[in-house]
C-alpha cells in the first residue's frame, strides 16, 4: 500500500513539474531606432508611462525602404536585448483591439480597449500574453499613444 501511495505522489509531482512554465521577465524598452515611430507605449500603470517613461511594450511602425510600406512591429526587451516582433494579425471586435505578433521564437497577443478620461488624452487598458518555448507570462498594462 505504501508503494502505491508513493507512486501516486511521484506521478503528481511529475505532473506539477511538467506543467510549470518559467516566467518571462520584461525590461524597459528604450533607445528605439530613428526610423521607428511608436504608436502605443504600454507600461504597468499610468504613472510608469507618463511620469517615469517606463515602457515594457511599444508597438509601432518601422520604415525600412522606400519601396515597401512600413512594417508594423512590437518591441520588448528580454535579458537586455531588444526583441522585434512582426504584426501577424489585428482585429477590432466591439471596442476591443486584439493584435498578434511573433518573431525570434516569441508569440505575443495584446488585447486592449480605449478609455477616455476627462481632461486627458485617451489611454488604453488591457493585457498581453508573451510566450517563448516553455515560458509564458501575462502582463496587465496601460498605454498611451504618440512618440516619446
């Protein structure tokens, strides 16, 4: 009987270990290329984006050549390295925008809604999920539009 309980415990432990995902820790995005125009800057809260200029996700366009239209990208920083993700799909359903980005082994899904505040430019509230290999993280974010 003890062997059976031990075996069940071992299976449960293996199941927990296999379902564990490492967290992806994002750093602040800064020093973007000159030809990158940021449309939306997302941070953890309104103070971090407006006062501290701390953005963990920036979306926008980069103009690479005069022959092709600008590429729509998202930028994150992981382990002190900027990661550029290409926009795969964007859709608006009711008031909610969903954008899917991928590149360099990462997949990112950003979902947000515009929120109007009296005497303030619009802000965007939502979240995004970032995945890379077996790692996955979700971040609640607030965003603003324009270049910084």
